[in-house]
C-alpha cells in the first residue's frame, strides 16, 4: 500500500466530512445561516430584542443544528435519519448490537480514529484562529458598524459567532455525526461514494 493510499485510509473521516460538505453545500450553508443570523440577532447585532424572541431564536438555532445532524445521519435524507434514530431508541437489541459494534470497531481501528481526531482538532483550531483574526485584527467589524449593518452597540461576538456558525460548528457537527456512523459500521456507503471524487 503506497503512502497516499495509507493516508487516505487513516483520514477517511475527515475526507468524508469534506466530501459531505462539498456535495451538500447548499443545505449545509442554509442551515448554518439560520443559526448564524439567529446568534447575531440574539446578541443584539441588529438592535435589542425581547426575552421571548431570544428564547424562540434559541429553539430555531438548535433545531437547525439538530436538523443538520439528522440530515447527515440519513445520508442527506431527513426521513432516513429520523428512521435511524427511531430504530435506535425502539429496539433494545439494536442498541446493544450497535454498542458492541462500536467497541469492536474502536479496538480494531483506534489508530485511524486518533489520526482523524488530531486532524479534526488542527482544522478546528485553524478555523477558530482565522475567525479571531477576522473579528479582532481586521476592520471587518468596524466596517459593518459604519455601514449600518450592525448597530453601534454590537460587540465583536456578533462577528465571532456568525462566522463560527458558518464554519467550525457545522464542520464539527458533521464530523461527529459521521464518527457515530463510522463506529457503528453505517459509514461504508458514504465512504464508498466519497472515493471517486478525491
């Protein structure tokens, strides 16, 4: 096995995460934008809001994130994702089997898991670093306030959380959901589909 194939095998979770985001970019970005704008509104980026609206927005934000996870669980099909969750909670035998599968998979491929987790942490750190730079080291935040897009009382957190909800948060949710599928051997279909495009 050559080096390229070895690396591809060891970083299959990260590869599949990137593939899923690329293939379903519009859905991922749409759900991420819901959460991103929700956070900006909650933080008063467009002006003060009432407590009840803050609560409603929290429900909307978390619903968008949950929907993204269900979408990934069903391999880009919400109905299949919901059925997978239903089977997990309604079948005790299925839960036990999946737990045994996950333990066995971890024992057999813990090195790949470690490689993927390390690369995931590096990518997440890079995302967060770039977001911090955009919020604190550029004039992006000030330009948004000067242009009247953000109110003058808005803090840098409006930019930070907007950008995080468009990048590192969906990346993390997709990676973690694929990790669950990988541990329970439900990952092969997506992995097989990912290979030709790379």
